[in-house]
């Protein structure tokens, strides 16, 4: 399976598996069902649905590139880890975890923005 065969949601997840600044493995935690709203600042929102998860699962099992992944799912929460030498690194706690694609994080961000807007209106 090649990159071009991936759904947009699966591509968004995979793009986060490397921290380009120091080239460390990035652990990505995402929620199936995550969906951003369209806005002026965000004309191309990220959406990760069951189809994207299935597509990602297939890619991690049969991709034609050198990278290997470990994926684990508990209900709608999924973690994906880029493996080092085809195994999970011993020191996972040293690697950053990308949690932006979670509904609770999205709700927190919306609440923060609403509070900022409320503050601006009262000033």
C-alpha cells in the first residue's frame, strides 16, 4: 500500500509520527470520530473516522516503505508508534506524545477560545 492510497485522515496521523526537529519517534494518540470544524483559520479541517482508521491499519501492516509501526486501539482511542529497528523502543517515556487529534482536546480548545472571546467583548 502506498502513500497515495491513504485517506486524508490517515495521512494526517502518519504525518505526526516523526518529530522533525530532533528526528525522534513521535507517539500519536488519536480518537476515531475526531472532527474539526471548518473556519476561516482552518479551511481544511482534520477528520479521523472509522474508514481512516481501517485505512491506517492496512497501511501499517502492508506499506511498501521501510517504516514499521505498532498500533493499539482501546474503544475509540488509538496509539500509533513508529518502531525503531522493528521493535518498540525501551525508553518510550522520552518520546513526545501528539494528542491533538482527540475530542477532549478539541473541546478544551473551543472552551479556551470562547473564554478569550468573552474577555475581548467585556473589555
